[in-house]
C-alpha cells in the first residue's frame, strides 16, 4: 500500500518555554490600530515575510500567517514563518499600527499534540495579536495559559450557526469567528443578530466548495488533507501526463482532468476537476475552477453585520497579495467614507478577475443560486 | 461489542423507509441511529415520523438515538435542532457543535463522527460536557485511536464506522441538483431517484465518488470486517454499519455472525464482498489514503 503520512517527517516539538504573561494591556498597547477605520477590518494573507510587508504596505489592517509545519492549514514547502521571521513580521506590523494573527488551525493528531501545544507557547512569546484555532483542545489550552491572548475561531471549526459560535464563545471566550464559505447573506445577517462574536468572512481568493473542516476528499485520495496535515490536493501527489487524448492531471493516481491542446491546464484541486456522472460525460460535477470575489457585495456584507473581510491566499506571491490588498483597501475606504455611494468599480473588478483562479469569479454561497 | 446501524444517508420514498425500519426491528443489530443528517429539504419522513419509527424500534428492543443534521445554517435548521435536542425520549447524536451546545451539561449525548475529535484533550472536554459515546472520525487511523484509548476515559464508549460508503464532505451546494441543471432551492428532489446516490466517475471510467445531495461519499465501501477482533481487543464498544440501498439486512447478519463468532469468518467475508457494488477500502484505518485497500488485517495486539 502506498502510505503517505507526512507527519512522520516533522521535526519534534521544540521545548515549550515557560508561559509568558500576555495581558490585555500588552496587546492593546503593542499594536494600536491607528490606521483602521471602525467597522470593517481588512485581513490579508502572508505566506512569507515579503508577503507580510506587501500586505501591510498596501493597507491591510491585519495579516494572518502560520508556522512552517503542520500546525496550520497552508502547510506547503517554502511557505510560512519560523520564529525569526515571525518576530520581524510582527515588529514591522506593530510599528505601523497593524496586527498579526497566527493560524494554528489544523487538528492535532493524537500522536503529536505536543507540536501544536508548543506552537501556542512560541506564538505567545512572539507577541502575536491573536491565535486562529479550530481544535477545542487547543482553544482550552491557550485560554488556560494565555487568557488575555485573543482567540479567533478558525473556519476549520465549521461553525455555521449561532448555537455553535456561542458555544465556543461560552467555553473558550472566542472574540471572533471566521465563517465557512457556505452561508448566504441572509444567513450571515441571522447569525450577526444572534451572537456577540465578531464575524469575519472570506472576501476574495480560492473558493472551498465544501464546509471547511468537514472535507476529507484530499485525504481520501492522497492520505493528506486539511484537517490534520494542513494541505488540500498536495503537490507531492500531483502528476501531469501527456497522452494521445490530451494532457492529464492526476492526484494520487486519480484522473482529475484532461485538457485539449487549446485549454489551459489548471492545478488538479480535487473538487474542481471534470468528471462523468450518468449520461453527462465530462463536466465540473462539483465546481468550476473559479475564485471567490465578493467585492460587489461589500456593502451587503457590512450591512449583514460582518466586521472583518479576509483575503485568502497565503500560498500566493507578494505581488499578488499587494495588488489584491490595495484594491480591497480602496474599496473599504470608499465604503466607510460613504456607504450609500459604494459600488465595485469596473477597473477593480477587471484587475481582480485577472488574478482569480481560472480568470473567473463567483459570489459563491453568498448568492443563493450558487447552492 | 455491540452492532449499530447508522443514520440513513440517502433519500428514499416514505414507504421504502418505513418498510426498511420494520425489517430492522427483527435484525441482529443492537443500536439504531435515526434522522435526516444530510439535507433539511428532504421531507418524506418528518420529525414526528422519525419518533414513530423510533418507538417501534425501541419496542423491538433496540437502543435508539436521534441524529442531528451535519450542516446547520438556517433558522429552520435551528428550530429542528432544538426539537431533536429537547426530546425527552432518546439520546441524541450531535453532528455539529451547535447540537453539543444544546445538550452540554444537561443530558448525555453521543459525539458524532463529524465533530472532529482527533485527540485526547478534545475528547476529554466532550466527555466532561456529557458525551457518553464518541464516533471516531473516518480519517482516523488505528495508531491514533490506540493512543486515545490508552487514556481509558471512564463511562465513555467508542464507536467505529465499520461498513459503508464514507460520508467524506458536506457542502451548502446540492450536487445532485447541479447534475440535473437545478439549484438547491429548486431541486425537485431528484435525489429520490438514487437509492445509493449518484456515482461520479473519472473521465477514464473509474468509480470515484458518490453525489448524495449536499454530501459527497466515497464510491468504495469502507469494510473493517477483518478488524473486528482487533477492535474488540482495543476496547471499541460499538461498530457501525451504514444503510445501503440493498442487502443491509444481510450485511448486518454477516457482521453479527463475526462479532458473536457464530459463523465461519472466511464465509462471512466472501458473503460480504458479494454484496459490494464497488471495491472495498480500509486505507484510513491503516494510516494511508482512504481509498486504498490494505490486504493484511491487523494481527498484533494493541499496546495499551
């Protein structure tokens, strides 16, 4: 059997430093949000220190990032931060009045919980502004050791209703939840009316078709998935093969798509391939290769009670992060200056479309017909 | 070790469902999980109907549980959730943390496979809130389960999904409706046509996944029949069979014979394989890709 279990290659957890006191006062003085307008925070991805700087320079209110291991959901080679880079990034952000959130949003497997617990101590020692977590064990542990360090509930926790969100709030004192990309605008408004927890939603980037945290498609095919290994359709399992029928993309040996010579071959993300169902020989049975762009819904999202907009893409380049951040910064500023005049300007949409997967965008579940 | 029948994951006509559970009254199964876990729009069997089925099964000596939906989004989803968790007759399998909220500290509950219980601290937390049983995540392999069971949490049972197409992913989108060119809100309930879901093949004809409304399942069937003895040694209390369009009774009989040593294991194995439309798989259990099939059963004793 072809066993793929990247966890075995991970270095052991570093010794946990003694818990450093992380008080609310510290948090608030170390990173005042001087440039943040009240009401709508722009949260941008940083897969590297250059990307972090690009996001900050382009107007991000906060950036989110992860350690260079399986503790976060973008565990790809060449991405993410060690402690030296993290400290540099936090200094860069805090000097400019912005915040840094650290994603610890995979589920620690029973055999290696210590790596994740160690990451909590390392993050707190670096003075991050919040931890983004999904696993209840981690939420409880970080609350116990660093009660004043903000806890955000990761999208990987699959919290789609107020009963779930308020439960995490009551149990672990979460101050924010990142909502799975399955809710319509009306459902988000219903949530906002029923929870004291801040709502963060995805505004732009790759679109998960499935409820985050409840998708085992990648691990089914490759042995590595988002929940435990922090990867989806991982590169090590991808093969491109030229055949007389066209170029094929395979994941773990499974044919995900086949392209004619005039088609651009995309990355074989499992849920965005072409398949056969009954009499339909080839179609995007789950989802087209398109990205989420909700810029035209910005006013509606804010009106529904959303307080933070997240840009997906820690795996993207600094220049991508800069371009996307800049446009969203301008859009949010326009909205905050005059809510009634806001509209998504055509040049913004054109630029964003060029940066979008498959050069096509969708409003995803925010718009009911997507479902 | 007890044998359970998981919730019906497909959408069948009302009479088919009622006949199915009538037959289950006499089947060699100890525990039956009931309710619609996949899609709130499915309405052939409504909440009072599930209660009626539950009463009959309980009368036939079964331990009966009601299950919550796995994806809870709308106001009506929440209303149904409250109906289920407020019922005073049957313990509930929570498939969303919102459901746990409704029962935590108030009544015992069963922590479903989709709560993402991957490690001991999380399991201990749920046990402290009133979980009396947990269902192991489908992705979890043997080695991690051994680690967790070493802790021997008192009064907490462990259940393993041992047979059926695995529910791998959930979405707000209905893939069956999409296949028929419709949206979920206007789905016309096409999933009634597919008692085992719609098989999705790769472009080279490999049967890969199953579209079951908003749920995606494996096309291969998870089969842990060969692991029953090992699961017993490990201290697993319950093994679960997931209902299929055909032969569910026969499959329960086969598992029962293996659990109770009342038949020849090789005969049982061959009989079970004859009921499979697709390949068997057990890859998750052995720590690899879920779709893979490891030929060797686990022989060594768990190091507990």
